C-alpha cells in the first residue's frame, strides 16, 4: 500500500476506533447504524477534501489560474 493510502485509512479508522473504545469504557456502545453512517460520512468527507485540494493544485500548476487573470485584464482594457 502506498503511504497516501495509509494516511487516509488512519484518518478514517482512528476516530472510529476511538468511538468504539469510548463506547466500551462508558458502558454505552452506539448501534451499528450509527457506526456505519459515521464511517461512511468520515470517508466521504476525507475523499471530498482530498479531491478539492488536488483540483486546486492541478489548476495552479497547469496555468489555468493565470489564463483567467489574463482574460479579465484584457476585457477591462
């Protein structure tokens, strides 16, 4: 597995593991639907954030941001 994949897995699994541990310690364990919904929500949130950051970096490195700035300057003149 790549390092990137391991980081994503850690970001998803650490909160779930903490929730399970706190459930056992506190005597109240959340039902399975809550755990599944939490895991899916956390996974999708991380994937959305990674995707948006990747698009931002791609746009910056490929020069798309500079092209927009140049078009706006020529329209104003």
